[in-house]
């Protein structure tokens, strides 16, 4: 089982996202192979690794919008309602 030791919040490197995509694709292929061969323990371990890779990808995707301005509207007081 592989361990993903990448901190998605510390880097916005496009190469990191590409590498995580490759890792995810490889894990999917390895899960299919393990299922075909009947290696149930291997399937379970690879699924855990796949979940970790997908979470890191979500963190990277989420981080891209963090610096975007958000319109919060104009504040009102109780008398303005």
C-alpha cells in the first residue's frame, strides 16, 4: 500500500496535481487487477490509498478558489429592514 505524504495546502504546483492524477489512475488500475485476481486484502488497502489521493485532489481544487473575492452584500442595520 502506498502512502501519500503530500500536503496539498502548502503548494499550488500544477505538477503536483498532475502527479496525484497519475497516482489515482494507477491505483484504479491496480484495484481492478487485484479484484480480477481475487486479492481482497490488496483491494481494501488500495481503496484506502485511492480515497487519500482523491481527497488530496479535492483539497488542491478547493484551494484554487480561496483567493477569489466574494460579494457579501451591503450591511444593514435593524432600522433598514
